[in-house]
C-alpha cells in the first residue's frame, strides 16, 4: 500500500510538471502581449477586448462578454446562471448530483474536480476565457491565471454574506443592475412575509439543524439561513444566537441545543435519513418542544447554500410552513 501511495504521488508530480510546462510554452507564444504589463492577460484572450477589474489578487483584464467561464465554487456557478452567464465547467463535491432546488433552473457543467482540489488539466482542456476562483485557491492562483484571466472572489470563513457574494460576482461580470433587482425582489418578499407572519408569529423561536451520516450540527445567526430569519425578525434558540456560523459537535445528549417552537431540519447525504430515524427513537428527541408541537419540518440542502436560488427556496419553505401551514 505504501508503494502504491508513492506511485500515485509520482504520477501526480509528473502531471503537475507537464501542465506547468505546457502553460509556460503557451504563455511564451504570446509574451509580446504581456511583457512589462501590470495587468494579467491570458494567451487565450489577449487579442480580445477586455476591461480591468480589481480583486483579491490584484487586477485582471477580463473579456467584455466571456463565453467560456469556469467556476470553482458551487454558489458561484448557480449565481452565474441567474446573472445570465452559463459556465462551461464547475468544481463541486465529488459525485454530488445537481441539487433538487436547482433542477430546472440551471444545466450541469463539465465537472472539473472538487471545490477544494480542482483539476488544472481539465480546466486547461476546456479553454476557458474566464476563471472565477475564490479565497481557498490562493495557492494555485498563478497557475490558473496562466490558463485564462482569473478573478479571485473574496470568500473568507465565516463568509461575509450571500448579498455580498452576489454583488461582488455581479461587479466582475458587469451585471450589477441584475443583482440589484434580485436583492430588491428578496427585500420585497421579506416585507410580505413579515406582514403575513404578524406580531404573534414573529415571536416564534426558530431552530435550524442538520444531520449527515452519524453527525449532527446546527446553523447559527451568521449563517446565510440565519440572516434571512433575522431579516424577518424571528427569534433563535440561545445556542444559535450571536456571532455563530455553525454549531458543531452536537450529539444525542445535547439535542436541547436544537430545540425551538419550530425546527427546520435538513438532511445531508444519502444516509442522513437513517441518522434521523435513530434520533426519532431517542427519548430526548420526543421531549423537544418542536416535536411535541408537531412543528419539525424536513427541508433540503438549499438551507445550507448561499446562491440566490437557495435563498429564494428558503423563503419558499418559510412561507409554506410558517404562513400557509395551519
């Protein structure tokens, strides 16, 4: 097994050096375009009209109308679609199908590897004219920039917020008017939901939790879903308030931390249903206020995500279960 691991590493190094060498050769063919130029230009797009944008890694001149966009983050991929750009390649969780909430909204793109380790060779083969990277990819930014103009989106952890992510992407794509309209529609929906909830329902204590394969966690006030609940003026359990994004390391013994008048419970992954069934058989689960009130609502993975499709899907659930449900 040790020998096999070494062989795999050697193959990985060889592929890395092959890719680096190929990109350097391609760059040298157009060196006259970029010599002594402070702005990053790609061999594939140096002759095309472009505009300069500032981002986390400096300045990049990107095509005015990019046609072959590659994204390295699932939320960026989905937001591109609603802004009118259809990426040709995207990084995502390995083996993950298109989420239910995106079905009919977007079309799958070429898979270019996981979002924590994208495949540079696959990206090169797609011949992109723009790569939308993120803060997790700083280590390979220079290699990406040799393939095509690359913009790094600011994605720290904890994240700044879904509105910021949408607006920053829109600025790079010259789609700011579209993003502003999307945010205005969100705010209008929030106002309508507030009126429908009234004062009594806005005092509801709303908990948001999730389970995967044998693990349990909750979402704090700073999570994307938490900011929506805050915009609505809804209350949260004490364990989910404050400067908290995730509430981790929960167990059957700490189930009280996910209790509330209402519990939105997300299932993550194929075996999450099994974990939920085990929880339901526990006495502590039966004593949860949300369980006794019959107000536990099973929801999809959009409660975890930050793209505008996910945000609107969360609003759909809130309207369905807090307003339309008797």
